[in-house]
């Protein structure tokens, strides 16, 4: 597991407090940093090279080390299996620089933290199964090719077995002539890549600072579970802030996941911005520019549909995607904000026989669609806020607007809630109330009694969808947000209209199509 290195390093750090000179461990010592770097580049890399090379001797390889290579074939993304004896040897090896610094009185807290982060980052990068080290880095600093390996360098070790033995610094493979001859060629070809066509692109973005670890290129064991804040990620806040700055400066989307279903090829792309960026007026132009370029690139790759997820479709940002259609009316890519399917999911989550609901929270496009559909079904939609009531009133036909009621005394046991709903308003709900979100983000659960909270609009994916190994934010595995599913259904059906701005598709038509293609309500999972 990836966090074994972190946990062992924490133990070493705590243990160093009781070693000579460690009682008053400083935050930073330059001489300790230099010593630690030299010890890693010298003894650690040298011993690892020969230990690793020894493990590939036929006797040791067949008995102990072959499991590691088999695991890479089946689970290429940061999932590495080592026998316990190997793990122990690696931990002891990595602890040599830190223990030496502690014994010599040159240790410091930041040095140890940087070293642990370096080990974990390089280990994950080497097994991430795609090339992400830019060539210009080696052009700027030519000697770096001997001091930093690449994913393609290490991938050859797993396919050729008896080449590229080095840990993170390839210079020992150069010295002992074990560098695979195709290393440079594979690296260059990997950077060029083969431009694969795609049918559907879902545009999402990063949420909290810790979300960078939740995607597949972060920690696989965290990505396979619904997102939640964890202490072991909170203590990595320096790396979280650094990643935020880097992704902000990098200024381009990146692929989070690739899936396939029947003959449909799907990709999820992330805009390198976090939730708080979308609330900054000075960032709106830059974010819209990123989204525009991503949509344009998706079109060049053959995408038929681009769905806008999370805040990428915020009305205050781009009018639910309308801005892009106005600028590029002949784009050729269908834009889908997913309102119709999200609204349909909310309606089908409401218990049968319900004759009245309370609608509370910030009124969104989904809320307007839900309210209109419920009023049409003769279900009373009760609004407690006068301003929200007047926002919804024009969306309801005159012959049905009697089902839209402004009241502060209702005791309805089904609440449809959106963003901006404060704790005090939730506490007004009677015991046993079912809260059903219509927003993209899960609400803060203020009620701890008999009230229940449904999941944000989402559907389970069919068995035919492949490569669904990670969770979409806070949703369970093999469950996708309705906004993302909407784009997939749009492409499967071959619909020619866009769904953005004020446009909304027929809710029952979209729901029936989703069910027909194997998507399931969450309650049936």
C-alpha cells in the first residue's frame, strides 16, 4: 500500500526524537538536507540497484519477486504487490538516510517530510502507466536524465524484466550497462502518444485540496472509495497547496478516467481549478477559456457530446453552457448540462404516493425543472422563501400554478434541498423527513435524528461499462452523477439537440432512455 512508506516514516520521525540530538529536532537544517540527498543518491540507490537485480535471479524471482510483476500487469495504476520480506528490506533501506541524519544530529522535520514525499511521489509516478514527465525538463537540465527516471523507463523493467533496475535515479543502469536500448524511443513515443478518438467527454474539476489524491493518478486505494477527508491526507497539506499552485499554473485540463460501453468511448477530463476558484470573479474568464479550449479539443478528437459537470455549468459562469453556443453556433459538438436526467432522478427518488413536497435552498435550473414536473403531476410544491417562490412562479403554466404554494407552516415529510440551505432551516423539518438533494454537491447533514438524506442525483452504471475502477467524488463505486450519465445517454441515443442555457429535454424521455441502456436507480443497486 502507498501509505506504508508514510506510516513508517512517521514512526521513524517520532523515534528520532529519542535518538541522540533529537530531543530538540529543528524544522530545517541545510547540512542535514545535503547529507540526506547524498546518502540517497549514493548508498540507497546503489544498494537498491543490486538488491533489485538480485531479486531477478531465477531462484529469487520465481519464489519471491514474480508476484510484483504480475500485479503490475493486472493493476497498473499504483497498485504494487511485494512479499513482506521485500517490503521490510525496502523500508530499512529508505530509513538509512533519516536514521543517519538523526544519529549525526543533522536531522530536521522538513527534511524528513520532503524525503518521504519524494519517495512516495516517485514510486507512484513510476507505476502510473502513462508518461507525464515533459521532454523540455531534460532539455533544460540534461544531467537530469541520470538523476530522475520516468514512467516509461520503469515500465520497461516490468515488461523486459532484466533491464532498468534502478530505483529513481537511472545512472547505475548507465554505469552497469543494464539500460534497456528502447528506453529513449519509448519515452519519446509515449510523449507523442496516439491520438485516440473519443465519443463522449465529461468535463469536471477538482473540488477540495485533498481531491487531487482521490483521482486515479493520486492514490488508487483512496480513488476506489467515495471521497472523504482523512487525517493522513490532511497532514499532507503542504503538498496539497503545492499541487494546487502547479495545476493552477499549468493551465490545461487533464484526463481523469477512460471508460468504454458497447462501442462508445468515454473520457472524463478535469479542469485544473478547485471549488473556491469558481467563486472568484477574476477567475471566471480564465475558467471559461479553459472550458472552451477543452470542448474544442474534444471536437477535434471526434467527440459527439460534451457534458458539463459540477460548477463548469454554473449559471453565473457561462449561463449553463449557453455562452459557448452563442460564441460557436456551428461547433459540431452537442453540449449537455444534464438537467433533464438530474431532475428525472430527483422525481423518481420521491416515494410513491407523496402528494406534497417542500422545495428549499438555492433555486437552480434543476429545481425549476423538478418543480414544473411535479406541479404537472398535481403534487403540491411548497416554497418557504418568498424570493424563491417568485423565481419559480414564471416556470409553472397558469393551469398548474395552483400547485406551487408559498407557506412557512407546512409539515411535508419530503424535502427537496439545494445549496445554501442552512442548519436552522433543516432543523425545522419534522422527525422522519426525507431530504432529497437536487444539487451537484451533497448537503451538510444537520439532522442526526430519524431524518434520512438521499444521494445527490446519480445512477448505477451497467455491467457493460468497463474500466470503472474509481469513484466519482463522494459517490459509491460504479455510480455516476446524473449529469455525467446524461451525456452518455445523449450520445447513445444520437440526439441532435443541445441541452444548455434554458433548454431542457423531456424528462420521461431521458429517464426511459437511461433505463433502457442499463443505467439503474441507486435504490435498486
